[in-house]
C-alpha cells in the first residue's frame, strides 16, 4: 500500500507544478479576473451558448480591468482569457478530486491507518483554505478601482500555496518505500537558513509580480546607471515602504537573491553532488530572474517569467528534500509504518 500512496503523491507533485505553470500564464496574460464569480460546484461548467458567453462578458465589463486595460476587447478576445482562468480553476478542482476520491476509496476499504487518515484530512483542509484564499484574492481585483488583484492577497495566496506544496512534498518524501540516503546532519542549519531566506525572497517575488515592480527598474545590475536608485525609501511611507514601494521591492528582490546562495557556501564538503545541484538551480534561477527583469517590457517576457517561476518551485522542492534528508527520522520515512 505504501507504494500506491507514494505513486499517488507523485501524481500530486506533478499536478502542483502544472498548476504553478497555469497560474503564471493566467497572471501574465491578465486573465485572472475574467471570471468575476466564485461557483465552487457549478463553475466547473463553462458557458455553452453564445448567450451565456455574452452574459459573462457583460459581467466582466463591470470591473476596472476591462475599463482600464481591455476596453478594446471583442467577445473573441474575452473568450481567450476566460478559457485560461477557467482551466486554471478547473485544474485546482481536479487536484481536489485526485486527493479526495482515492482517499475516500481507501478509507472505505479500510486500507489507511489512523495516522494517514489524519494526514489526508489535513491535506484536504489545506486545499480548501487555498481555494478560499484564491477567491478572496480574485475578489480584491473585482472590487478594485485598479485593474489587478491586491498584491498582498496575491502574496498570501502564493505563500500558502508553497506551504501546501511543502506538505505534499513532505508526505511524498516519507512515503518512499525504500527510504532515502541520509545527508550529513551538520548541513541542517545552513539549509534551514536557506529555506527561511527563500521564503522571504519568494514573497518579494510575488510582490514584484503583483505590483508590476519590475517597471521600477528593468536594467541590471544597476537601476538605469544608479546603484542606489532614487525613491528607494520614501519618508512619507515609513515602514510601508517594505510592502508598497515598487523601487524598494525591486531593489530587495534583485539583491536578496545574492544572499540566498550564501548558506550553500558553508556546506562541507562543498563539492558534494547535492550541494552542487542546489547551487546549479540557484544559478539558473538567478539568470532567469535577470532575463525576466530586463525583458519585462518585451514580447518574450512571458517565457522568462514562467520559467523563472517554475524553476523557483523546483529549487524549493530540491532544497526542502535535501533538508529532510539531514533528519534521520525523516530519512527512514514510513517504510516500517503501517499504512
């Protein structure tokens, strides 16, 4: 049964990566607000007639995004962004079904221990919270006089998604039938620090996206020739600079990335394969981030931005698994545990 659990969780990990890709494309194409209502059950059915399409389009015309960004849209243009958001939501529902239906079947057949039932229940609960946060985020865009969602809600939505993903990866890790090879215990502290730094960097990356903060400086390594850009700290904002000043957010995100690599420099032996993999993924992420920044105003921005996002999640997954491998109790996993 443990092999079945592990394969099931492998599918979920892959589905999460696809969800990240869909979410990134949806955001970059300004499609996330094309569906202005949340219908958890009936929303799975898209418009089926031209009249239904026209009704959805009329609802979209009532929000600021249409008036400020898409007032030139025809019904055909609207359908294009609608399908992106619909499929994004559909994939989220599909993840829910892939979690719920097998778990329900195993429970009815009495194949899960109480411990694994609790774990599955926690996962279902987390997914419900994530879905709710997703709708609350969209609602801030529907009610917003600006043509996008509230960046802080976007940050909370993405951070919680990362938390849910880490729980899925944790379950996947401990359910590996043959277990894992342990890594040196002294790696734990630098990896712990790296995880904390990544979380901060991830949050600021979300603010970069939500506030279009890349436009505050699309050159690298300087801000159009300035190492310390004007407007980096606005006295009238005070501590709100941390969350609302686009120049500050851009400055922190681009330079904080350099801090993120420091913990790996203290891992010994430095040339251990796992450490080199982490440094390699960080390097790729750094390069993709620079390209996403400097090409932000060009047509190719979407490719670099999506790759930057996907590689960031892959980097986190490898980092988290590497951290777990330094903990002996996790390395053993559940190979001897009744499932």
